[in-house]
């Protein structure tokens, strides 16, 4: 589960199921080189900070700072999840579509990290991460309600890494716009 933070304290949780490839994907998306080359299960949470200048294509003004909270998929850390999701503005659920158990488990992640935090469906992104050498057919992936209403992208860092990055940036833009609209609405209610 990834938690992302924008310059106005926007956080995104990135939750994942064990061995889904979430940390590799989080490193790629945040342009981090931390932990490249070996599998080390995330213990609790790992926070990746990075800046995205000119996220909205405007060369003027400040860029956005993000925090990706790379949360462990191990349920032994379940007692920490409420603290990790506090003030989150988005949730990214990463799963391995080649493992049938993951499709069932994402329902639990969606409940904990999206529904219980009262996030909108538009604030959640599902990433079906295909590990190197996987032979999964993306056409056969069927998600049950309410997961079938969420934005789903397929990720393969071997075949289409820049497509994955561009889809993630679109998601960040939509979250940034939502946060800005909410902030503007709050400021107007104070003035009125």
C-alpha cells in the first residue's frame, strides 16, 4: 500500500500483498535506487519522498512534493495501519494478478485503506503488477464489486515502464486537483 504526500501534506498509502513487487514499483515510480537488486520484505512502512516539478504542465510555480508510504503486506503490522492511513489523500493497492489469493486479499486492503478512511473511489488506484517472466493474461482478470469500479492499470517494468509511470502521474494529478479543490472550498467557507 503506497501513501503519497504532496506539498500541501497529501499522503498516499501504497499497500501491497506480500511479494507482489510493490517495493520495486514504488522505487521505480519515485525514481529511488534504494534496495535495488534483492528482495527484502518491507518491515512496517518505508517512506519515499520525492518532488515532481511542474506536475500540471505549468512551468511556473512550485512543484509538488510527494511521500510514498510503502506499507508492508504482512498482516502482523495490521495494528499500525490506522496510523499509516491517517491524513492519506490516496491509496494505491499493488497486487500480483498471477496469484489467485491476491485478488481475494485486495478486498480486505480496499476495506481497510479506502472504505474505512472514507476515500473516494477516484482516490484509489489498483496496480496489477506483473513480475518479470510472468505469463499472466491481462484480459482474464475479473474483479468483484466494488473493486471493478476502481481504476486498474497493469504494470510490467520489463515491457512498458514509461506507460506505468505516465498512468501513475495522471493519478497523482487527479489527487492533486482534488486536494486543491478541497483546500479552496475550505478557505472559501472560512471567508463566507
